[in-house]
C-alpha cells in the first residue's frame, strides 16, 4: 500500500538478499565503524609501531612484571617477599582507573560511576558498601577528580595502553603484600615507585633486548603486516610511521616482519617522537639520523623519502608534507596519545587497534552469552512493566526477578573477566574506555591485518543504533526474537 515499504512485491528479489538467520555471529576479523569513512578518499596511511604494526604475545607481560618487581626489590629496597609474586595473566583489563589516595583499582563507566563488584584493593575485591562510603555515599566520581584530556587526573590515573596490564598487576600485588603483612605505606610514593620501575623497563631498553633476541616468540601477525603495507603501496598510497620507540628496535622488528627493504615502503619514518607531545608541542624540531642511527646536526627543511627522523612535532610535519585533513588515516593503539589530538585538533581520520576485541567477540558469539543476554533483556523488560503492580505477591515476584537479573549480570560479566568484566561495558552502560574509543576513532579493529579483508576503496557505514526514545517499547522482544530464542510467553519454561 502507498506509504508503506514491503519486502514482497514489487521487490521480491530483496528476500533472496537476506541470508537465513539474519543475526549471524560477529566476525572477530571485521572492522567496526563509529563514523562513515571511505577508504577511497584516504591517500596517506600513518601507523604507530608498538601494538599497532607490531603486536606482541602475552609472554611480554610476564617479563615486564618480573623485571619491574625485581627493580623494586633491588633498587628501591622493597621487601624481598615480593619476589614470591608472579604475573597473573587475566587479572586486570585495559581502561581501569586507579585512585592513588584510596589504593583502589576499579572500572568506571561513561557516566563516571564505579561499577560495583569491580573495585579492588590489592588482589581482593572491596565490598560495595565500603566503596560507596569511600566516595561520600555515592558511586559517582566528580569530573574534576576523574582525569584531564589524557586520562591523568589529580587523584585518579587511567590505564589506557596494553603495556599497563603488568603495571596494574604489580601495583595490586605490592599492595596485597603490604596489607597481608600489616605494613603501613604511603600511597603516593608507592604508586610513583611502581610507575618508575615500569618506566625503567621501557626507558633502559631491557624490553627491547628481549624482543630483539626472540622475535618469533614475541611478535605476532608478522606476515600479514607485510601483506597490508605492500597492498597499500601497490595501490599508490603513501605510508608513514610515527613511534616513540628507538630506530634500532623498530628497524629490527620491521626487518623481521616485512623484510630488509621495509623502509622502501614508507615515505616517512619518525622515531622517538615523544607522543602525545609530538601532536601538541611545537618546540622540538626534527633531527635526521643516518643509516646507522647516528644523529645528524643539519637543519631540516624538507622530509625526504627513505630518511629517518627523530623527535619533531606535528606542526612542522604538516607544514613540510602538506598532508592535512581526512585524506590521512592514522592507526594507533593508545586512544589518548595516538588518536585524540589527531581527530579533534587536526581532522585526520583515525583507526584504533584494540587486540582485546578478538577475545571479546569470541565470547559474545558463545551460546552461553547469547542466552544470558537474552534472558537478561527479557527480565529487564518484565521488571519495568510489572512495577506498577503493588500488591504483596507482585512485589515478591519483582524482588525475585531483580535478584535473578543481578545474578545473570554477574555471570555475564565473569565470562569476560572474573574481576572486571568486559573492557567495553559495565553491566549495560559503555565503559569510560568505550566512550573514548567512540569519541576518538573513526574505525576500530583487533589488528592491522583486518584491512586485508576489505577492498582499498571500501566504505564503512556505522549502523544506525536506536537512541533510547527511538527504541521500540519492547526492544527486549526484538532481542529475544533476533537471538533465535522463544518469545517471552514461552521463556517461562526455560529454567
């Protein structure tokens, strides 16, 4: 009829286009879009190095933890007993906040609320009542305490990069040792000592030596990185690299992944860039390195293909290359120091590399997750509609449903990580990390190799997700239907 769109005539072919079971499983190798972006418009591709081009195996985390722990004992004279602590894989997740004064590691949502059940002091959870009491009778943390633009607040620090997983675990282990042994400690000094010990592992080059010694063991997806870069160059795209790592380290890693002529693929290579200052501070000029990595003293008036540059700043980079706006797409893993300034101040397109995405999507695809989420949605809808009934029996049913909903939410959280859950969600809200991911990246993916699944002119369209006032009254029913599970009347029997 006029004014209505129908899947039947005059468009019968549309039915053939819809695959059976429209809700297929999510693909961990897909690229997800926050913003519409056509790769056909992108002429220049930029990359960070660590955890962007070079993805590292989890073995690295244990090495960082052990070395920083030993630095604390040997150089900072911390108790010998700390030597008994080993790295706990899967203890922490990225995006957590640490309240220095209260020694609390916790997950905070996009609205600045602590997710109850995810606040830890040391290696033990802190009861919900105590967390609420610590913040003056609320779960909310005011904006001024939260963080500045780069996730560093006056009393809260946000751990945003993948290298921070061993740091959070070490922090929790040291606090656990002091609490268990009844030792008083100064929270500010403790936090600074651990940050310094972790920084030493990076700054003094210990980590670089391990990786250089055993590339096969530490570097993942090497062949795919070569394939991505080679394909882009074959399609006449320009490539550049901006990394905080030193040249000799990057050179060895890239030779391992891409081959000895890797520099031929890049128009520009900038090392020891000191991001995020590289993007905001105009003071440091570029310096040239020779092929052996030694510094040159001449003034840089142009950035030449095949040459290696150190330090510098984005303002000079833009002036010397003329690479501006949305024809540039830059990939990085750190939402603040890689992507935020580029998107907000300079109008570049940005791609976030989020390795955790692969594991999380595999969990979302499990039947257990699907069932938990479906039943949770159904219960939420029932709770909302049934609360108008105030008789004693109805109230009792409501209480039971609320308890059951709480249990399912905890169960779903534990599927991702028993301590902190998913990096993308608190129970239903986006996490603080998730909100930043959406704000600072046009597209996000588990690894650079995901680009191989798309044509170089592919256009990414973000899906129109309903705002709350646009969602149908029974979004829960849609969800249950979509998950191929029975509708609500029949769900009573699934127990």
